[in-house]
């Protein structure tokens, strides 16, 4: 279910304060994957938690409107292991 347009985008308040206070290119660590990317985030580097580790994401203009969690995958790609044949 999508969020109403009149409510505006959801951004975690602590995250918004960190962006306002840190104008430099320092990494901002966050657990808030549901926060939406706003134009104020462009050029900053976020470290988003995916359940195991933090993945670095540099925000560009094309990412505005998406959520932070969309750029930090939580699942690995599955592949079968090759077995060595015994001779």
C-alpha cells in the first residue's frame, strides 16, 4: 500500500537531522531502510544496514523518490556448488 500524496515522503527524523548537521562528505549510518530519498540527500554517502552489514550508497539525482532499502539488497544470489568428480 502506498503512502498518501498529501502526507509527503516518510523520512526518519533522526536521519533528517543528521543530513542537516553534516554538510561534509562523511558517511551517515542508518538502519532506516523505509526512509525515502529527498533532493537534500544528493551527493551524500549513506551506509544502510541490510541485516548483516552496512552497504555504502552514494545518492544521485536518479535515486530521488526511491527508498534507501531498495539499493541495499538483503538476499544473496543462489548458485549451486560444482562438485569435483573422483577418478
